[in-house]
């Protein structure tokens, strides 16, 4: 799959993968949430710390951004036991039996009786060989990969939902921008009438105002009333956002930057507005931009 058609992934996800080899059972658990960069934290069962650098490296192949917590828990079953004869204990028991033969008339003790005496036969868990441990570690790595693949699937599925929401919100920003451009308050006749009214108010307040100063004030009022630049920039940002969404991949940071630019233009539009209808459009625009940014915060 090329970069231009890469899927969008969420930074939120969860996966769990269990495994075992007859002697031990283990479980990988991975959680990921939003983050400015990729931050991996791990908690590995004692004795298997060698898997920690492996896990960190593998996470980087599946996640570009987010706070990822990964843990490995292990449960021990009943390991094979090995019997060992405690010759010192056996010699002591035999010596005691021999010492009693001159005082007590009894049949000589049977072998099974001697072995049943506490401490004569000891049992312990068999020690694992390095080969056995290496095989188990390899199996654990395979289960880790399965867990990471499941996490990636969940993040991509959530990313598809985010893509749909973000696309709809960008379309709504485009619609509101067009509505602002079509608003009567932005039309040349309306702007001229509004400017004349403001200039008249200026003359009444300061009848002796020099013509040069009056021209400057009129130009300033005209610039403040003109929102065409803001609308042009909003349109450019809409095009850029659509291109990013179509590109896919790890676009969260760039979309977040565009949301800041969207918000800046919407604030300027509201501050320039002298019309109730245009102000209402500007406020609706800000609300949609906030909704878009909430979704973008979840995108990788």
C-alpha cells in the first residue's frame, strides 16, 4: 500500500494475547492512548526482562505515535519433579536401626520402609535447560507480534471512524465558509453602506478631522470590514485538510496544526463581523472547528 493511500489510525487501542507451553502460561496486554510522540512503557515478568528491548523495538513497527503500555504476566503450572536420594539421611536411619537390633527383637526393615522415612528421599523441580528457555522466549515473541497486530487492527478500525467524522467536519467548515461569503453583510453594497455610516459617525464626532486622517480612518474601517482574505485562507485550509485525509498515514500532527489555523481565521472573521447573521456563522464555524480538533487529537 502506497503512502498516498495509507490508512488513518487512531492512537487508542487495546489487545491481549495468551499463550503457554504446558509448563507455563503467559499473557501479553497492550494499551495505547493519545500522546504527542511515541512513548512506550513496559512491565515484564521477572526472569523474562530480556524481552523488554524486543517489545519496545516491535512497538515502533506498529505504532508511530501514542502512549503505549505493554505488560507480560506469567503463571507457573506444576513443573516435573526430580527425586534425589539423601544418602546422609539414609545412613543415619540405617545406623539407628542397627543400634536397636541388640535391644529390640524385630524383623529387619524393608527397603521401602527406609525410603519412606522423612528426609531420605527428596524431590525438587527440574531445572530448565537454556534450550527450553530459548524456545519459550521465541514463543512469547510470536504471541507479542500477534498482540501488536491485533492492536494495529483496532487502531485502524477506529481510524476509519475518525476519518469519516473528520471528513464530514471539514465539509461543514467549507459549507459555513461559503455561507459567510454569501452573507449579505459581506457584499460590496452592504460594505459600502456600512462604511459610509461609520464615516458619517466619524465626521459628526470630529468635524474638523483633516481629509488625510479621514482617508486613513476610512481605509482602516474598510480593511476591518473585509473578510475576503479570511475566507480565502479558510478555503485553502479546507483543501489542505482534504489532501491530508486522502493521503492518510500518520497525519495527526499536521491536521492539528490546520485546526489551529482554522480557528485563527474563524476568530478574525468573528472580530470583523458587524452583522448578526455573519457573527452566527462565525460562531457555528468555531464550534465545528472545535469538534474537528477533538477528533484530530485521537489520530496518529
